[in-house]
C-alpha cells in the first residue's frame, strides 16, 4: 500500500511531458505509470500538471542589513509564501558579518530556521570578510559539510570584496569544487553617481535606477568573468538584468568559461519607470540591479528562450513599505540611498513565468520546469534527489492548474510583508496542491500542516556537466 498516489495528471520534467500517475512511499517517488494499486490517500490531478516542486535558489530570509533594518520575512513566513507559490525547496543566504566566523554566522542562521520551515532549505554563504583563517580553514571544512556555494559582492561598502579578495575566494572554490556566485555592480561608479545625484538634489527612488545604470553591471560582469577565467573556476552570475551583461556571459562562454546565468521576474516585468511613482511609491520597486526598460526586458526573455539563463530565481529580498522598518521612510532619511535594496517575489516567481512564458508561448513547459526547479538542483548539488519527477527522487511536487486565472493581490499572498511589486497583474496558471516529502501539505489551496515539516538539506558539490 502506497502512502499517496497522484492520479490522472500530466507529469512534466525538464526532458518530457507524459501522462502518468505518481506513487509515493516513505517520502519518495516509488512508481510511475498507470493502475499502480492502492494508496492511503489519492490526489486527483485530472486536468492538472504534476511538476517537480519549485526550487528557488536565490532568496533572502531574515538577513541582517547594514543599518539595522529587519527583513519582512522570517523563515516561517518566507517559506510559507514559497510553498504557496509551488516551491518545495528554497536556498537563502547566510551572511557573514565583518569580523564574524562563518561557523558563528551559520549557527545563528540554523537557529532561526530550525523548526520553523514549511519548505526544505539549504544555505549559500555570503563572504564579507575572507580572512586567511576563513579561506584556509573554515571555508574548505564547510564545503565538505555541504555548504557548497558562496556569494561575493562587488557592490555595497560593507559587503564588497576587492578583486584580489574575489580571486582568493575563487581559488578556494577551485581547490574544493564549490561554486562562486557573484553580484556584479561596480561600487566606485555607483558611489560617484550617488554623490552627483544627491548634489543635484535628485533624492527620489528613481535615482536608485539612474545611479546603477546597465554599464555599471556590464563592467562588473566582465570583470567577474575575467577573474573566474584567471582562477579557472565556473561562476554563477546572479540576477542579470540587461542585454550587455548577457553578451558578456555569451562571450565568456565562447572563450570556454563555464558560466551559469540567472535572471529574475523583476527584469521581465518591471521597468525603471516603476521607481518613479507618486509619493515615494517607487521605493516598492527598489532592488539591485534595478529594473531597466522594455528593450532590456526583451533581452532577458531572449536569454531565457535561447539558454543564456539556466536559472530563474526570485531574488526574494522582502522589506515592508510602511512602518519603521519600511522603504517609505527609511530611518527618516529622505534619500534613495537609504532605501533598503530588495523586493519580495518568492510566491509569484513560478506563476509569473508560467503565465507569461508558457501560456504566453515563449518557452516550453519542460523549459519552465528546468528554469524553476531542475537546473537549480543540478547547479547546486541537489540532483537527482530533487528537481525532477523520477523513481527514487524526493516526493516534492507542485500540482499546477494551467487554466486557473488569478490577479495578484498582496492580500492573497502569504509572506510577511505589506505589498507585492506585481499587484494587479493577471496570471494564468497557479499551483493548487503541493506535496513535500510525500506529505500533501497544500490541498486545494489550503495549508494542511504546521511549520517545521521542511528541513535543512546539506548539498553535494555541483556537477555542472549535468546542465549541458
Ligand atoms: N542583491 C541581491 O542578491 N538581492 C537583493 C539585493 C542585492 O543587492
Ligand atoms: Zn545580489
Ligand atoms: Zn539576492
């Protein structure tokens, strides 16, 4: 007797779309086919798609910020929101503060997550202080323990690494087989433009976009790729927003570098004009890199269609709009410079790409699955346990109604914030049911479990040949 059978659905993987029932026992998928036998529970997926649960490999939850502003999501609300959006695994970032050991940062982060998650979680590290002991001892040991990826920043005064430091981090990745993710924006150029904007009294949110133009990202992308070439490591270029950066990735690949490209919903759907809203409303769209214009949206779509991007992530980085922690009045200082950078989106990531990409005829269903689940598992060492519908894989499934039409309203979402940057958008295709580790956790859009079912997952090292 199986624990659960998902019947009469259409299974979609990154490779195939086929009619099959899915039988589940002890948290795993154990049989595919028809007439599989009896189960304690039956999920009728007639007319629906059976997808591997989404994996969002780029989210920020409960991450401390430089000036003490607290994020809108803790692990409970962030993973709950993720689950309702069809995700069964998220990968938040564990930030090392300056002077802090990685181990101390991780202990604190695990304590926040433990017992509070609705999805499985696995952590990337953010390296802000790559001291000799961090690089020589801590990091290699942590890679062996399953923290197999880390992010470095080329921007933000308190986070950025110098090129020499990035090279040293990449050298550790080279020796250990870990994967480096890079936030590519040129801090010195941004600082120059920020000072010029403030001197001209251009304090509004839209100045966030004009002080971080595409050239700032293009230059840093080129530099990050060059450093990776010198260090002889693969690299992930995260949250790519524009065609010039995409061209840099394509050129580096043509030189033989292994590059993984990631883009996000905001670069397909928002523009810098959104930051120019009335009464500081534009702050709701402040994220880095900033959204660009419609031509750059098309460039990002082409990158998804043609394969420049393997990853479609939310970069969920939630701050409230109102209140003392909000974007509206950041610490009482009315300059764009103080607006916390980041927007929410973990719940709307998959519906937006499904609606505008699959229903919109731009990408196939299998490509959708690859971009939202399979490639994340492959890139970050969770495949084939996660990221596919196959015998032996974790029974993590999103049951998708491809015809269900919804208008995004923050009031209907499940995060801890107070707005959605995608408010009012009409979406076709939405998850109705989610199975996590064999348990039917969302039934007909109702949450049926309490927090704590999701657990921390250590990861293998990446095997990038899986992606090609
Ligand atoms: N980088 C991110 O990855 N997320 C939000 C803000 C940022 O700069
Ligand atoms: Zn970033
Ligand atoms: Zn991010």
